[in-house]
């Protein structure tokens, strides 16, 4: 039987875990080896910035930003580890 209470309790932990994983996985799409590549970059930082700006949609950018925040050193214990404990 499906229980809404379980879904409501676990939803934030799933969101934090999913965004953290998305952030970590999408970090490799820098236009050098994988994925879309911006044309005529000025330097490597321009390549990274424009590749992600042009290649990622708004929802992907939101998930990367939230995932990076969740995984940052000051919030890792407060959000990510707590979400992992709740999910298991």
C-alpha cells in the first residue's frame, strides 16, 4: 500500500540527493571531452562558461546550482549527509 506520509517525508532528501548527484555528474560536461562545445572561445574559462551557458537549459542550471550548494563544505553535513541517512 502506498503511503503519502512516506513520500512527503522522503521528498526533500530525494531532492537534495538527486541535485547533488546531478551537480557532480554534470561537472564533466565542460566541452573539452564530453557534450556540447561553444564555438570560438577566447580562453579555457570562456569555453567552460559559454559551453554550460549555451548547452544547459534553465532546469539543469538550477539543479547544478542547488547540488553545488548542497555539496559545499559548510553545508555537506547539514544537507547531504542528513538526506542520505533519511533515504536509507
